[in-house]
C-alpha cells in the first residue's frame, strides 16, 4: 500500500474516517514508521494548538450584537397617490403620444398638402366615357351636368 497523504492522516487523527478506511489506515500504520512519525507530528501539533490561551475580548460581544439581531418593527406600507396604477403611467403616456402623433400625421396627409388636382377633375373618374375614348353620342361628350 502507498503511504496516505497528510489530509488522510489528519482525518485519521480527528476520527473523521469511515470505519473501513480507519481500519485500513491503522493496519498500514503498524508497518510504516514514516507514517507513524507524521501522525505523531500531527498529534503534537493538535495538542500545541489546544494548549494556546483563548483570547479575551474585553467587552461583551453578545450584548452588542443582540440589539442588532433583534427584528425591528415593520412600518405599514405607505399609500402612493396613484395607488397600484403607477406602473401603468409610462405605458399610458406612450400610448397617448402614439395616438396624438397618428392623428397629427393623418391630418397632414388629408389636410392641406394632398389636394394638388382640382375637384372637378377628380369627379371625371365617374364619366361615362373614359379619358381619350370616343363618345357614343355627341350629347354625352358635352355633358356637364353636375360639374362646374
């Protein structure tokens, strides 16, 4: 068997291995003096760390943190002047701007710039004779009824 790493020996010293791995490593330690030496060093380091004095704070940390950890009373939510409609305000403004610009552009198309021909010439579409055609009767060609 190959020698285990420091992490596995540390887990063995801390009794953190599964029973099967613990038995396997214990069997290896009985025949390997190098691993026994490293395990002894880890055990002495563990004892030295436990022998260190525990630092004192000089003040009671629990009493200082207790006030911060206690939940603060909740204030009731304030009512907005628009209530729940405030999320719809930007969409309403955009819709009204689109409607106003549509009405304005439609007015430009239908209003002043579109009438380049005379109204009488536009009515000639309904004449009985197409433009450039021959008249069936002379009186039909000179028909001016309803036209200025």
